[in-house]
């Protein structure tokens, strides 16, 4: 006796099930093909800092090159606030389809996990890290009317006028901020920290004598120094920078002082492997290009490529390295 039971389905239901079984592999194939063909439309690149700053200038150069190589537009979208956290959060919460990418920055990804008691994202788990792009120091610049003309004079001046002067930053938790906090510790001086929503507005107040100095990213800071708008005092890297060879490193007077910034490119967690591999390869190609390397170096930035796995590991290492510096500064954002 045959124990099989036959169930007669309505014709429409049967046809729907058959169509679904055929559509599933076709849909999967379509998704895979879309990932392989990436990009086939405009890509958003979210920068968590305002227009005009170093991260904006460098990001736009990279996105322009990506547009040239892929034939699709990579559009920079500035979402400033909370030291880059607003932009990072927008990337973390985007669809992981490869069409929303963003700046992987030391501020939200390396510093914020220690600086902020609560974040809207997990810096280690909510992103796909594709590639680092650049490393650059900050440049200590002062308003023209401030009397000191070199680092030794500045330290002596600040000690003689304890608590009477200020340093601006592009936001709490940025390397621009932490450079100032490290300087206060190393030099034994007291200054007021004045945070802004990015370097652009901070520089405008520096030009207007509303604040006394800023440890700004070198690409924009050196341009203003060359233009005679500010005084260039020292760089925050361990050695002098080729973009400003006549400007000493703070470490020459305060041994061991070093604070550099880095940037990269990332997407939300779950970015398709095909997109990650293709974008990583494009970034290596861009950073190996002699013309792009020269453009970066003219601005004081060092081209800095790491694979996706190494980029994620580097972020982890930087969080660990910077944590004791942040804690020692006493800086904390609730």
C-alpha cells in the first residue's frame, strides 16, 4: 500500500509557489551581479566634519579620483557635529549596499570610545573598515597679535599668564583637541579649551582674535601660515614635516610629544565582500599614483594604505594607544 498523501492546491497558489522557487535563485543572482557591478549609480561619502577643513580637502581629492576611475559620482556629504560622531553614526545606520560610505577617522573611531560615556554606535562592530588613506600631524598656529614667535617663547608666555589664554579645536575628542591637552600636560601650562563644530569656524575666530591658537590639521593650517594670516609655531609629529621643513616639531623641545591624525574609508557593518574588495583595490591604486602622493605630501599628509583586515586591526590598536592619553587629560563627554 502506498502511504504517500497527495494534497491538491488551488491553481493560483501552486503557480505562486512555483514562481517563488524560480525567483529565489534569480534574485540571489541579481544581488550578486549588482555587487559585482558596483558602483552603477552615485555613491554618497559622508564626512563628519564641515567643509574647508583638512579632512574635507583630502576626502574630496580621493572622491574625485574614485569618480574618474569608476565612471560614477562619489559625492561628499558633510555632516558635522560631536567630533565626527554625527557623520559616523549616519554611516553606521545606512543600508550596507555600498552606496553610502564615509570617513574612517581617528576622532569617532579611535578617540570617541574612551572620551564619550555613551555613543550611538559601536566603533568596533558597526562598521566595515575598507582602507586607511592618510596620516598627518597637526600644526600649532597662533593669532598674529599674540606676542610669542616660537615654541619656547610661547611656553614662557603661557606660564606667565596662566589661565588667561585659549586654544580652539574642531570639536571635543578630535586630535586637534587632544594635541592641546597633551601640550598642556607636557609644557605645564593652563589654557581654556574652546570647541567648535569643525576647523573652519574655529579658524575664523582665530583670525578675528577671539581665540589665541589651534593645533589644526597641517594641510589647512600651513596654507594660512603661508598666507600670513597666522604664525606657525610647531608640528605635533615626532619629526618635522616635509610640507613645513622650517617649522620645528614640538618633540624637539618636549621629548616624546607626538599626536598624528589618520583617515580612511568605511561603510556600515555587513558591506558586501565584493564591494569591499573592489573599493580596497581602488584605494590602493589611488594611493600608489605618483600624482596623488605628491598632492597629499604637498599638504603634509602621508599616503597610508592598509587592507580591510589591517585597517580594522589598526583602529583597534589606536583606541588602546590613545585611551591613557585621553584619561590623563581629564577630558570626558557625558
